[in-house]
C-alpha cells in the first residue's frame, strides 16, 4: 500500500451522516439568522476569527516560521515600569481599594521581543496559582502606527496562541483575549491574554512561555457575516515569550475530592476554587461515579452556577456572550465567560499511569475580587461557603 | 459557473468534513463547518471556472472556518476527541495508529499532510489553497513526516 492509500484508509472513517443533504443544510442555515452562527444546545462560539492570506496591496511583514529561540531579539525595558494596577486598570476596572491586592498578585515585566518587524512588549502579568492575565503592547519595529481605519484596534489577534511549560503545551486550559488601544497617540496597541485553570503545581519552573503565531486583524468580519478568506494576516512569524508566573497563593479551595449530590445524581468534585482573578471547577470520574460531561454541562447550564459576594451581588460563572466595552482611549470587547469543558486523561509527566477522566470549567472574572468579599458559590440548590 | 448544490454536497461533504476535523478535532464543530461552508458557496456571488475550482474554494473556506471555531479556545458539550475515536470503525490497527499519530501533530502540519495525502494536492496547489509559500508547505510536510516518525515516507513532490 503506498502512502496515500495508507493515509486514505486511516482517514476514510471520517464521514458525516448520509442524511446530510443540501435541503437539510439550506433549511438549517436559513432558519438561523442569516449568516449567523446559532447557539445550539449550549454550543458556544467565542469571539475570535481566523482570516488568512493577504489582500492585494496590504503590506505584510513576513518572516520565516522559526522559533524565536533561533532568531529575533529580546530587550529589557530601561527606566521605571508602570505599576501593574495602572497597566490593567482598563482590563479589570481596578478601583483604588483593589490596587493593593493587584500589586500583590501582579508584577510589571517590561521585556520586549522583536521579530519579523513586530515588537511585542510584555508589560505586566497578574497571576495566582490557577489563573494568569498577561498584557502586551504590540507595535511595528519601524515605529509607524497601525492604521486604525484599516486595522481596528479591537480586532487584533494571533492565529495560534499556546501556553508552554518548557516545550510542553499546557493544555487544557480556558482562555480568552482582547485587544484595544490604550493611547491612540502612540504607535502601539494592547493585547491581553487570560488563562484559567493552569495550576502552579503542574509546572516546576516559575515561568511559562506564551507562543504567539501569525499576527492578524479581523476587520471585515463581524458576527453574522460569513467570513471571507484572504484577509487579515499582518505579520507572519512565531513569537515565543517568557512570562514570570511565580504566584502568591491567593486562591481559596472550597471543595476538594468531595462527592456532591445534585438532583439525585452524585458528582465527584475534584476541586472547586476561587481566587481574586477567577474560578476553577474540576469534576472527575471515579470507579464508582461515572461522569458524563455532556450531561453535567447541560445540567450546569440550566441551573445556578454563580459566585455570591458579601454585598449580595451575584456573578454568574456560566454566563456567556455578554461583552464589556469601554470608550476612553480605545474600545475593547471581552467575553464575560471564559468557559471550557473538556474531558481529558491527563497523565503525569514521566508516569504512564493515566488519571481518570475529568471535566474542567474555569474562567477569569471581569474584575479583581478580594476573596474576603466572596460569600459563597452556588451550584444548583447547593450553597458552598467561601471560607 | 456554480455546481448543482445537491451534487456538490453529496460529492464533497466528507472531504470538507475530514479537512475541518483536522482542525477542530471535534465532530460537532466539523459538521457545523461543513454546513456553513456549503451555505457560503450557495450565497457567494463568485463564479467558478471548473469543478476543481469549486472544490478548492470549498476546502479553503472550510479550513478557515474551522480555524475560526478553534480560535474560540473553549468548547461546550463536545464529545472529546479521545471518546470520538473509540467510535470510529478503523479497518486495521495500523490505520488507527496512523490516524491517532496524525491527529497529534500540530495543526499546521496536520492540514498540509492531509491535503497532500488525502486530497492529493501538489505542493504548489496546497500553497495556493492555504495562501502560504511553497517553501513553507515543503517545510511543514517535512516536519510533519518527521514527527510521524516516518510512517509516511517522503514522496516526490510533483
């Protein structure tokens, strides 16, 4: 059997249902709002779109696809760095009261990586033992500004974003991003990444690497408009950026290895925790309790899953779709929900033994919250105090 | 020229599904991509020179849409890839192993390998479809094969 035959034999198993016909497709698509993806049985299409290629006439900064370790330059900021509360002020709407906490869990970084005509500065990080927010300033190496008419500040992204500990991808994790222009007077835009449910105990070093590939802008794509290929790639390359993550443990573990009964069904909670930045819930299967993430996800969506604060405010932990935007100095959109569920078998590095399947739900809050202000987490009818 | 939609769907739905699956690694997302791609073809005002031209456009659109879905970072109510694999009717153990090994590759190598071996596109055609350079395609093919530990040995490119 030649290679193509081998490959085709392996991949011939990928087939859609014979029942998929043009009539069915047309009816499904026309019944949705024209061109818009629909939310179907809890499916969630997050923000972010990938549009490739080059439009004629658009200047593209090109570089070889090589790891930054073999090229590019790294520089360190000269002079004073901005306080981290100031860096993240717009992202987390940090109040005066929260500044002290933010300074405790964050740090300015100030390293710059330059490659393929693009300069990416890691301005600062906010992290705890389970969540990480990183803010970058991105500008052209030649100092020319991005044209906001051609490249809206809130539509920048990268084709691929990965978090690595050494050379290992730290998956799964929840993540989201946004871009905006903090100061239209300068040539840089800001790009913010949020990662959730990445546990400090999983990595030995006090740093991780964020790999950003192919910088692009999604102008020309709006929700509901069918994407046209061939638009948006601005700079081709791979930027691998070292980020300090040694975190103070400000998280509060609410539950650990406990069985909850939810409407007559038992669920093994491996861990439920909150921190000033976000929350994390891991549900595991055991020998006795079988897990169906589909069922549990569906259940969670229909029931209360929220954080109650001491002042009575409730923050939904399973909400989706709402965006936060602001106008001063630029616009940003951020999904309220960073929600992931994935059943996975995570093996321990160097150990062939596989752990039992788990489902993880995690996300970052829209603002920093003092654990002392958190009263309880509600899951369905259960109220679990945040001690 | 545009092809008849019934014929197009029958003929290419599995091709689009396989390509989208390479990126989404998830059956539900890949199916959505297939449907949206056919609808996009139906709605576009573009005209196509030939059936091959239509197919290339469909594949490129499906790949881009799949990348779009993937960019969301998160999923809900998805059958995980490992679980989905247990449902697939592989003819042989070798076929299953090759499938698993390919699906473990980084996405950018996977899609190039898929277009080369499954769709039988040349390097030049893949470069045009993905809108990258031919050199880029060759590098990705080489690296992809290396990572597959030479399960798929080097072929003539054209």
